[in-house]
């Protein structure tokens, strides 16, 4: 899947300029954001979702608050992600309970973990390094998955579905619209002997007509908001929904959407402004 990178320098701008940009860019389809050293701000969007005219109009509005913004938009080159991960990917420890490792890792104290998941990341999101994946897994550790049916929406590597099965779920259904994520999840299913994991390629409409005890959705906040009906209707009575992929200041916005379907807020966890929210049907 092809991505574009938006980049601008926020030196000299107000302290919360990055948060203003993130909130506005998320509205037009940008999916991930970073504020690097020297206040170099970057945001990423799928090439197919990008509209230069919409971005131009948005930047003009933002400049009313931040002053003139000089920015670039470039297409990212396809890289050998296997080589990148082998050079940089470190094992992930989630609360000393979950270990996420790559096939090339040798972990001497692996037996101390309750759950061990081996992930070949390739080009998929979901290795546990990002705060949202970590927060999803932390939330899952506090739930009882025994005998439950689980959906992993926008599964990336399939790590959440695999974790749910290791935690006792009787079955898991994972899907992602990205064909590379679908292929990666299938590979990780085999790698982790996740026999009760079914995998499909597609978007949230795949939930239509299906119901689960626990639904996991670590996705961009706009996609969550626009597709909340699929998520809500996929919950069994008393079912649980864990949402992530957005900042803490977006909680109220998304809770307004879940409340429309009679869903009830239970709790949330936050790390570096990212958050995961637990909601009950």
C-alpha cells in the first residue's frame, strides 16, 4: 500500500501546534503522526485517500492560528521491511505478562511470560511497539477471555487476535482491508499455531451479520466514528468493545458515537497522549 508523508517545521510555533495539526489532519484521512527532534512534524496518509485541494484549504485555515506553514508532501519509497525490522525490531514486554518477539530473537527468560507471541512484522502495523497496540494488550490482560468469541478489526499483524486466543478465547475472527496485512496475519496464524483464528481481507462492513463477545478495534478515529454502527451491532448482549488508535482528547468525541447505540463507557488507559477505551454493550 502506497503512503504519502506530510512534513513541516514547527519551530517558533505555539507549544501545542502539533496537536492542532494532528486533530485537523486526522479529519481528512491522515492516519499516523510524529513530532521529531527540532519540532519536525510528520503525518502519513494513504495515497488513494489524499486530496491536495482539501489539504491546501485546511492549511489555509490552520495558518490563521499558527501563522504561515511551509510544508512538503512526498511519496514514500517501498522498502525492504524485513531487513528494517531485523535491524531495529526489539522484543516487546507488556507488563511482564506478554512477550512479542520476532523469529530472529532468542529470549533466555521467555518462560517467565504467560503469553508468547511470535510476529513476522513485514509491512503490517501491530508489533506492540506503538502505544495503541500496547494499550490494547494491557486492557486485554484485565479481561476474562475464557470461552469468548473475539473479532480483531483492522488486525495488522494479527497480534491482538492471537493474544486473545492465548488468553482463552474459543475463536477469533481477524480482518484488514490491506492485502499485505491479511497475508501477514495468515502467516502469523500459522507461526503461532492459532488454529481457531479465521482471517479475511476487507473493511468493517465484514462485521455485518456477525456477533462476538469481545470486539477489538485499533483503527484511525475517523474510521471508528464513521463505522460505529458495524462495531456496535457486532456485540453480543454484555459484550465488550476496546477502541484505540486515537488521542485522549478524542475520547468524548467517540463516546458520543458509542452512546448513540446504547454502549456504556467502562474505563480507559493512556500513554503518551494515546489512549484505549473499554466500552460495554
